């Protein structure tokens, strides 16, 4: 699979790399890390990364703005995205060929080849394996920094159960490159005063049920009262993750929508498998880390009830 992907990369002069909407460090890390890895070894190629910008992660890697015409005869690679609907920038279908690289369970098949490894901790770990299995390839500090960021993000600094010996070996290869890890961590976990105060609200007001379910509901008015947006609030999903007797938890954050009420649900677990539950609420993801969408606070309550039932039998 890796050799086939490298062959496709060698074949195309222009390569455009996409990832999912509302990106996390692995989405941007794998996208940007792959872009640099290609540039490091094929400097004559034109490589672009596209998608919406996220203020908190802008320090990792800025996106390119390109015209539709750039997609003509271009190879498109989509990283860290299980289904077409979540690909950031709908122009991905305008390219000549699509490759998918992802570590989520398959929601819909697209791309040829479609390289999916659900055992990998992150898509960034998968990209790193390209470098590890081809010692003739070069890797810059910029590529290593981004791929390390993706692995750190999706493993919770190597705390989650998705970490394997392969994960540590990949990280070991990356830290051989002398990028500034301390500066990276300082930026990744930096919070402004408004976020710190909202975090305090979450810690004071989340609910823990007898089944071991934790949840917090953040209305848009509440989020705006802290001069923040829903995307900012979502970063606090793990604020109370270390509370005793907690099995699974969900952070609800209401978003602005002219057409209907829209509430994002970030769901996490320490054991009960939650991705099937998330799929039943217009979402999906990993067994222990998923996302969903509900369209009323009543539907949010139903999700909580279903999560309680799941934890009750685990």
C-alpha cells in the first residue's frame, strides 16, 4: 500500500492534501506532515494543503488558498477522514485521482488506494511509517514536528489505549529530528484567560451520574458570555476526565445556525464502546473517542440516557 501511494505521488506534478472539518492536531499534523515529507523528497512538485483555518491550531501549519484550476490533473490525498461528508473543502472531487489515508473505522469507501489502519494510534503515525519503511527518504524538522503533534494529539500525550509499541517507535524516530518540542507543547496547551474561566465553569457545573456518565451542556449564550465560540468550548472535552468513578462523558456545545438548532456532542470513554452510539446520533469515530450531532436539548437528554444504559452494562 505504501509503495503504491509513493508511486502515485511520483506520477503527479501537483498534489493537494485535504483533511476533515473542525480539525484536531492529527488532522493538521498528518496533512502538513505529509506535505512536507513530499516536498523534502520531491522538491520539484507543487504541494498544497487546504481546508478551513482554526485559530488555536494555526501555529501548527497554515493552509494554502488555491484556485479551482489547480485541481486539474492533480492528485488529491485526504488524511484522517472516514467519510466524504467530513472532508474540508468540497473541491476534493475536482482532482484527477483521490487517495485516502485514515485510521478511523471505514464509514464509506473512497479513494484508490484506500489505506485504512484502525490499529494505528493516528494518521500521523501512518504517515511516519512511510518514512520508517523507506530509509532512503529524507525528513525535515518541519515534517517531524507536525507528525509528532498528530501522534501526541490523538494519544493524549501517549496516555490512551490506542498507544502501541509502533506508536512509541514512530515517536522515537521523529524526536531524532531537532525540532523544539518544548515550544510545541507550550503552544498546544496554551489557554487564554477566557478559556481558563470557561474551564472553571465546566468543572463546577458538570454532572456525574450513578452510572458513571459525566456531561455538561454549554448553550451558545453561555459560550458567548465568555467571548468564545462553540469550537473553543469543544477543546474542554477532557476537563473532568480524571474524576473518580467516571466511565464515559460528553460535552455538548451549541453552535450558531440560521436554519435549526445545532448542538455538537463530543463523547469520550474509558471502556464502554461509544462509536456505535455516536453513529446513531449523526456521528461516529473511534471506540473510545467519538463525535455526534443533536438538534435539540431533548435529543441531547436522549443521548445521555443511552450513554447511561451503555455504562450500566459495562
